[in-house]
């Protein structure tokens, strides 16, 4: 911890009468690569009379939850349980287990209804609130919904100034965009939308000890103008895309930043993105982009990416066939993907990496065979790598409620794809088992959150989740699981 603090550039040193724990239920390297987490850190540290100290899941606990030790703050080595508020930023469903283990290791009851006045107030927010935070409601006293950089300060002021847990909850329940499970039950408020004057978010801390080593993170836009049917951040979320002017982005980059990460749901949709990348490359900086759309990749942009240090051109294919891509309302046509391969070869990229989902609604073997044939053709142009993710239906999307394709079904489709592309493409996939766990939580409620606590305390392996979810189904036979782990296509 001392070595990591010493390596940081831009950390804010501050003491204040009201200091809270800003927690992330994944290890340091992941947390400090999160622009959202760093934005909330900066908001709290800039608020008068308020400060935060950072707490993370232990590195070893990511692989084995039982390895989690008593969590301590990085800034002062204070035990987590000694701070009045523990504010968790939660990005996705599987991180709920890390939250449970951190609280358990601090001797703070993870379940909200087991805590008393003597325990810290557990506040939560983060990207998970844009889809389905109801499983999180099993643990959080209150949840800040949506874009929280402004609202979180108001919430913390209430917790600071109001005495008594019941009074705090009553006061918070009256604030728009704040979900208080004890008051609101399963009814969620809308998500907050930050004032455009607060954009862009940028990360104050740079460090070599992260996934995005020594990279200055800044958003180029917030939201998205597209309407992909599987995506939580589609154009109906918080009013679509809000662009940040190029001059503002470039003006915020620190002079000594050697690498810049341009962050957003649709970075390549920024109308001046090629100019931004070229300008940063002219300054001798490396550049990373969080999202490249195949229909936006042209000669100017790919040339700029190459100048900024790109060796792999990465974009999303999404569906294995043209028919499925159309059903997803994705602008990833065959002509766009062929053009990406040609541009990758022209500009000397090592490979073209394509992200792809399997197990989509209506998917058949014919779709997989079309993918094999097409990717094989692309591999004649440039080396191809496929990053596979099983499809997981999310709340607040048009595909909400679609069943999970099944662990066996996804595994069979993946085997068919691997066999057909053997020797022609590098095919790597995330786990179908863990996607099923994600799916159950994405479609679940507070009861599923309580099942996470059971699974996490049993070691957090897949078998523990399966047992916990099966027990939950037995306890409520009138409401069976939407899809079982072994459900067929």
C-alpha cells in the first residue's frame, strides 16, 4: 500500500471533519482504472469540510474471497469499520461478492437489516445503478442512482447532519434519484443526470499500478446516441450523448501525461475524434480509446491510432451473423468489418480484434456457420482475434427478460466456432458459468443479493452460487428462475 501511494501522481492530500471510506469491491488495479470511481473521489475531496479515504478488495481475494483480510484505508491505515460512512462504487453484478467479503472482514454485517446504529452507514452507487441495483439493496442503506458526482455530496451532507439511522433514511428517501430500500422497497427512482457544466469527468490520479498503467483518463462524451437493443447506455439513457468540446478535452490533459485514455460509451462517435487523437500523438503521447465502432473507423482515424501507439485495431462485431446484428440494431455491417480489416492491414496493425456475443435470442447453428465463413475471409486480410462473451440480458434494455441461452448451449456454440476457425483466428471467451451468475443477478432482486452473501461466505466459487440460487428457488416455488444453468437453446 505504501509503495502504491508513493507511485501515485495527482493524489489529493486533505483532512476534514467528516471523512468517509470510498470503497471499491475489486482490487486496487481495477478500481484506479475506473474513471467513475476517480470522479467521485475528486468530488468528495473538493467538497468543503469533507474528505474520503480509499479502500479496496485485497488482490488475493479476487481469486479466493476467503483471502480477504481486515480492510484498511490507503491514506491512513484506518480500519474500514471506524469511518462513519462506507461508500461503495459497484460496476457490475459479480462485484457484489467483493462487497460482502469486505464488510464481513471488517466485522460490519453485510446485510443492511442486520446492522445497527453503531455500524457505518453503507452507501452505494456506480454503473450498476443504470441497469438493476435491486440485488445491491440487500446490502446498501441507500443507493445513489445514475450520475452521482453532484448528488453524492448532497447525500453525504444529509448523513453527516442528521442524527439517527431512521431519521437519515427518512431524509434521504425524500431526495430525488436516491433509493432507500427500507422505505421504497423494490420501486426504483430514475437515475440522476449530471449538469453538463460538470463534464467532462477526468481522473486526478495516475499510477503505474493499474490495468491502464500511468494513463490520464478523461471522457470525450457522456451517454450514447445509438439504440443497440442489448446496451444499458443506449440513447434513451439520460438523454443520449452529450459531447465534450475538443478544446476542453485537450486543455485538461496534464503536461506531463505520457498516455491519455479517452473514455465513453461511444468515443469514436465524437465528430472530432481523429483530430483529438492526432493532436495528442503530435504531442508525443500514447492514446487509448474505450470504444471504437466499426462504421466510424476510417483512414484518418486508424492512421491517427497507429501514430498514437496502437498495434491492435479493436472493434465490436457483436452478433455472429448479419441477421442477428440487424436484430440488435447495430451498425456493424459486413462492409464495415471488411473495411476495418483492410485498414488494419494498410496501417500495419498486428491484428484486428473483434468482440462478439454468443447465445443471442433466436441464434442457430446457421448463424455460427456464417460467422465461421466470414471471419475466415477476414483472416485472409489480417490476423483475427475474437473476444467472446455470452449474451446476458440487462434491465432497462429492449432485451430485458430474454432467457439465458444455457451453459451447455453456449459451450456447444463456442466449441463449434472454435473448431471452424482452428488455425484461422484466435478465439477466447469469458465463462458461460459466470455469465449465468451475472444473468441471475441482472434479472434478480433483493433475494438474489442475499443469495450472493451466502455464496460469498461459502468461498465465492461457482458451485456456491449454484447452491445458493437453487436454494432460493426451492424457498419460493411460485417464482421459478427464468433460466437454469443447463437450459437448452
